[in-house]
C-alpha cells in the first residue's frame, strides 16, 4: 500500500478541539483536502463485579441528544499514563474500587481523528466512595447483567464500539471455544453470510426470537464486509457461549 504524500496542513482551534486541515497527494495524482479532528488520547474501562455484573454509567449526551449507557472513561491528561488515567476515571465517575486492573489493548478511535482509545478491564469492582464529578458531569452508576449490556451494545443504546467489548471477552476467555476451527464450522459461517446477504427475510423467518434480536438487525443494517464479519462474530459469541469467565 502506497503511503500518501502530505502537501500541506493548517491547524485551527475550535473550543477545546484542534482541527487540522491536511492536503494529501492521492495515488492517482490528485490532491485532496481532509479535515482531521485532534483530541487527547483516552481510556475506557470495562468493569466487572464478583457477581459478574458490569458497571456502567448512565448520562445524557449532547451529541446524540439522548441518554447513553457507557463504561467509565475519559481523556488522558498531560503527564498521565493510560493506567493512571483509567484508575482516576473509574474512581471519579463511579466511586468504585477494584481488585485487579488489566490493560487489554489500544486502537485508533476514528480514521479522521488523531487519538487512540486505551482499553482496560477492571475485575472485582465494588462500591467504595462518593463520585467526584466535573461541573458538567451528571452521571448515574448502575450494575446490569452481562447479557443485558451486550444487547444494549448491539442495539446502539451504548456508544461504546464492539472492539472494546470484544477485547474484554477475549481477555476473559469467553471467545476461546466458538471461533470456527473445523471445515464444517467454516462452511457454516460462509453459508450463513451468503444466505443473510441474499435472503435476509429467509434467515429472519428461520431464527428463533432471541437470535433475531442479535442477528437480523446486524445483517440488515451493515453493508461493509469487514464490519459485517466483526458484528457477526460478536453476535455469535454473546448468543451461544455460556457466560462463565475464565479468570
């Protein structure tokens, strides 16, 4: 893959953001302007209690203009390590303590933003102290079963992306047993892809109600192949695996 040549860039400040207008020479020889949002790197913490409930925050978000359910998280401030930021955000937003905090990976949040999401898994979480919130934060903390939270992620009630949840599930061992390993498994996956894309109404009529919720919405709403496969694997795992972690 050819690396694009950067021709110019111009940065402007907009509130607490920086907007970088970058011009690149494309592989076909044309120049094109891209608008890139520059923000701080940030952390997201997937929290589990000993009762296997997940701890999430409930707050109104002005972007989508609705109440959103998310794991705690926030920006990595100057001088902080990702782990220090994770501990601070977890404690301040939820008032919970934890027995073990593990780094489970990082990834770029958006191809048109210059920032990375650092993902952490907190185990043995329990209420510990009062929340310490910023003046603009109004956060309710709730505990819900894992199955319910997975459904919220798939339905879009949570703004968290599937990658964070997948990282946590893989790290805990939820996904070890169900990835296709035999020829029959692989053929089943391929057949399901083809049927779902060509005859979504047929797949919907065959699946029981619980499977409709996690499969049909995903297939009917996605067109990108890579994203389709990512969401299918996520839906397959949370629907079929017995939810007993391996830590």
